[in-house]
């Protein structure tokens, strides 16, 4: 009997901890968004930090990531166009390519990339700051950690996801045009017709919402997980691990939800 | 006060910060992102025809299964507009509103006919047919009936036909089907014909049997020559001993018996040669058929042509054989084996 | 408190007036630059945290504290922040140079380190 009650207590505690961290994540997301859109938050220091953060999370990786995305897009486009031609479905190749790449693969790959590069770094930084009591120290000296430490990171990550998604998607569209119609401009009306079929209002909205959600998740979850780290140094790697796993599931959940929204 | 004195001190702060052109780079990134996003939305709107001045065309139909909003209407295979709206009217008919961009509206005339075609694979298609492009232009908001040409209606009939054809093909290709057996026979016969004894083997069924026939013929030939010799001798003997041996119980009686035996033997030989002849006649007709078949096939394949040459060769051999027999055997008919 | 890893030492020092008084970057960075010059560490201005050596890092942290002219600055166990340095003379020299920008500075150190400091003690030194 005590074993069972013990077990139940532990399960309950774990459940509460999980729900607490989700609540903290959502709360933080709300606070950050509110802070990011209120002009009063931006002073000279915040601007400097935000700009540096954008530079390090978005500008620095722009060229290599764009090259990689171009390669990935090129290969996938070739596969889809080739397969479609084999089955006599060339008419649908372009639509398939656009739906596959621009709507699904590229936003997800971008989010995963930024998660791996910046998300894990943010999680580690915040966890270490928390373990070393630096967050409390900052708060004690009257610094608003939300607007000086967390919001810049979230903005940088979000902008990174949005801009990389936009740039790689447009690049993929250009590549798709070239792969399907070749190096000539006369098929633009055809191309536009297919684009018009694919991108209706709902799809456009869902891409934007999805990219925004990806950007928010990629940074808010690591920050929240870092803030929830117990103050023991050996918990830092565990915190990063948990943050990354949670981030992965959230990204997948957003992806599945957007698919369900579009096709069901 | 304090700060004023500080900023007055001579060395200026470095104007080369950690990252060159930080502001510019970030500005560029932001501008690029916003520009791409806005341009893309603009392009999507353009692609959806938001900036196009379009004419409205209304089509009415009994049944619009397969028609969806956004579906193109094509003219000569080119999309010239798309379905904007579908709704059911009070009388149970369906009203299809199409948006036709103004520059494409010139393809539609008063006499234009609109059809809905449902293909077996892929969705339905709305097509516009205009025979007289000199006709008056179709006005904006015109209402026209949509004629449904349903390809799927013909499918059951088509499938029945296909089924019977398939059944025939099935019968033909099934194991034990007549054509299969025929082909199998042809194969064995031609296979044998390709052997050492050619057509004869083909008719007789195996090289051994053909060998036997040839040997039998050879033996018959030798027998005939020796019989000739024997009968000459017998004649001579008879001539010499004509008077002397013509008595009862004399040599003559025995000789007569032996001659009778020789005659019987000759009869047997004749019978057997007749049989051989019959066989050869059969072979003739058979080879005619075979060559007819192979002749047809030869038109299609070069291999068959080679086979045919072999058969011709075999037939020639048989002809030769028959000629040989003819030379030696006077009662042979005028036998001729030809390939068509 | 650590320096921000993605900012240079100069930016780290300048960030404080930027944050506290919303001073624009040019003014703030020129303030920070002057302090670095005074401390004789202007070579470290454009280095980021991982590239700084312990002395440079110590100076950056001290200047970040000093730029706001707080009433008191407490240096707790300087040996921890300045390994491989004979720190008492270096420290007294540094504090002398910056004396115009410091109100009150206390050094907290172990009593057994007292002989290391030159006499007379330039600044209040709390020993224990």
C-alpha cells in the first residue's frame, strides 16, 4: 500500500512539474511578446543587445544555411519532378514541389537548424546563469532580465527563423521554376497560375503563423527550460537535453497541427 | 562636468566596432525579409487574380460533380479563367460563376459552347469551344448552359469490350489452348527439322526413327539391286535349264517355288515402299502447312527466315531422296515437294 | 557577474550607461573607451569575453562597475580573479589611475595576504 501511494505521489509530483514548466513556458512567451511589441522596452542598451543577438543568430548563418537549403531544395525538386514525369503526372509536379518544400520542409528544417544552433546555446546560457545565481544578481541590481536577457534572444531567434524561411522559400520557388520550365521566362503565367492555386489566403496565413510559432518555440522553450534548472551544476546538461527534447516535440506538434489545419 | 572632461580627452574611441557594418547587415536582413514577405504576398494575390479586371461568366448545369472552386476553364488547352463560386439554385440546378480575365475574354463569343468533361484519370475539366471568332463577344455576366459530356458513361461498355478481348487473349495464352498446342507442335516439328534428318525427322518424330527409314530405304535399294541380280541369274538359269529341268519334281518346281517366294518378297518390298511413299506424301502436305506457317512468321522475324531456309533445305533433301527413289523405282508417282 | 559573451569588452562597459540612462551608443562607448585608456587596457576593447586574459577580464568587470560611479566598490578576494599575477601592486596602481572615477573602493582579502600589499595601503583594505 505505501508503495502504491508513494508511486502515485511521485507521478503526481512529476505531472505537476511538467504542467508547471509548460505554464512557465507559455507565460514567458506571453511576456516576451508583450515586451517585444511595447516600444517603451527599447532603450539604447536593449537595442544594442537585440542587434547583436540578431547578428549572431541570423546574419552569421545566413549564407551557409541558404546554400545548404538551396542544395536540399534542388535535390528534392529533381526527385519530385523526375518521379512525377515517370508516372505521367508532370502537370502536378510543380504544385507538389511547392507544397512539399515551401509549405512544409523548408520551414521545419529552418526551425530545426536554428533550434540546434541557437536554441541549445540559449538553453545552456540561461541554465548556467541560473545555476550561478546571476539572474537574481541582475534582478537585485535593478536590471530587467526579461528585456535585457530573454527578449533579445527571442527576437533574434524569431527573426532568424522568419528571415531564413523567407529567403530559402523564395530561392526554392526560383529553383522549382527553373527545374520545371527551364531557363526561360515565358512560362511565368503558367507558374503564376499554379502559385495562385496553391497559395490561397488560408495557406498564406498558415505559413506565417507556423513560422512565427516555430520562431517563438525555438527560443522561448530553451529560455523557460533554462530558468527551471535546479541550482546544481550537473543539472545544466540535463536541462539542455530536456529543453531540446521538448522543443523537438513542440516543433513537430506545430507541424502536424498546421498540416491538419491545411488538409483536414 | 565629469563626463564633459572625459569626452574632451584626446584619443577618440575606435570607430571600427567588433562587427563591421552591424547596423547595415541587420538592416539589410530585416529589409530583405520584409520585402520578400510582402513581395510574396503581393505575388500570391497577383497569381490569384486579385489585380485582374475579370469578366464574369455564369454557367448552369445539372450536376457539377468534380468541379471545384479555383478550377480552370480551358480553351484550346489553355487555361483562360477559373471557377470563382459554386452554388445550388432553387430549381436544383447548379450555378457556376467563372472569372475570365479581360484579355482572355476575347476567346469567348456569343456562339461559344461550354462543356464539362470527366476523364477517367484526373479531375473534371470545363472547356470552352468557340468555332467562329468573328462572332459578337460574350458580354460580361452572360449565362450559358454547361453541357456535360461524361466520358465515364461509356466506361461500362468499354470495360465489357475490353473484358471479352482479354478473355480471348486469355484463352489463347492459357496452358493447353489450341494455339499454344499448335505452336508447341510447330516448335517440336521445327526443332526436329533442324536435326540431322531434317523434315523426315520432323515427320517421324525422332532422329532414330528417321535414321531407320533412311536405312530401310537403303536396304531396300540394295535388296532391289541384289534381287535384280538374282532374277537375272534366275532368268539365265531358267533359260539354260529350260527344257532339261521342266519335268515334274525337277529343279524347276523348286525354282518356281523360290521365284514365287521372291515375288512375295518383292510384293512385301513394294508394300513397304508404298508405306514410305505415303509417309512422304504426308510429309509433303505437312511441310506445306509448316512452310505456310513459317512463311508467315518469317515475315516478322529473321530467325524464322533462317528456320525457313533450313526447312527449305530439308525439303530439298527430301525431294532429292524421292528423286533417287524414283530413279530406282519405276512405280513412284510424280512426287514434288515445294515450299510456297 | 559575467560579461556578455557576444559583446566586446568595450560594448560590455558601454552597455551599463546605455541601459541605466538610455545614453546613445556613441556617447556610451566613448565613455567606456576613456576608462579603458586610463586603465591601460585599450588593447582589449574589441575582444570578446572568451578572448580576454584574466587581467583584461578583471579590468573590464571593474570598469563596468566603475562607469556608474557607485558610492562603493568592493573587490572580493582579487586573487580569484587575477591568477598568475602579483596582484597587490598591480591593483594599487590600477586604482590609483582610476582614482578620479572611484568614490570608495574596498578590497577584501585574507589576513595572511597582508604582507603582500605595499605600505602605506593606498585604499581601504579589509582583512580577515
